[in-house]
C-alpha cells in the first residue's frame, strides 16, 4: 500500500510558476510509474504528465507541453511537477498517482492504483 501526499498548490497570477511535490510512503516508490492528473468540478479527471520508474521517459498532455516538467527523485520517494507560464485554464485540483503497471506511461486514471488527496491550483488572469 502506497500513501501519496501532494503539496505546493496555491493561487498565482497568469504567467507565473508553481512547483508541486508528491511524497510517497509505505511502498517501493521506484517500482511505480507516476502520474499527475487534474480535475475541475463537473469535469473528468485529466492526465497531465507521467514519468517512468527510472525517470528516463516522460509524457505530457498537449496543453502543457513546453510549460510543465515532471521529474522524480527515487532517493527521496518524491515526484515533482514544475509548472511554468501558468494560464487560467490550468486551474484545477491536481492529483498525483502511482501505477504498478508495466513500462508504458498510461494516461487513463482508472489504470492507476494509488492516489493522493489533491492540491488546489488557482491561476488568476
């Protein structure tokens, strides 16, 4: 069983940056693919970024490519999401998730096994 705790959300103006962190405990972190998702009220949970076990492979949804960077530190059991040039449409609750699957980064939230509680990101125009 893996426990995930996100931090780093907040209120920022458009064009600014935030760095989200997700600390894992209770399992072997380096054995999990990790992902970041986001969800607005009334909308489906959306894949934002994913990273392989070693950190050598990443994937992003098109709307954040070139602005967001996912990374992980397996020695600290932590995954990060650096969010630059934030836009009002990035406003959402952001969740990190762990996937016990094989090597391919998956974008469907139903395939992830463990979830954090979420952290709110609000971008004002």
